[in-house]
């Protein structure tokens, strides 16, 4: 979900959601939501993700 949608669902400010997300990223040492989810699921490879076409 987007930060805006999470905020609306939880009845908190969008800035609060962004702060929490950034703290999670720092704790997991990742830079994006997809990478954080991959680490949480245990599917992160430990290296920079690359697209299937090699980019």
C-alpha cells in the first residue's frame, strides 16, 4: 500500500508512516519497499537486485 493509504487506514499522518518506513529501511539496511519485503521473506540475495534483462 502507499504511505497515504496506510495513513488513512491507521488514522495517522502520512509523515508518521514515512518515518516508520524509513526506520524499517535503516534497520534492514535496504532502500526500498520491495527490497525490505524480500529480506522479510528471506528471498533477498544480499546483492543489488537486477532486472531479468541484465540491467
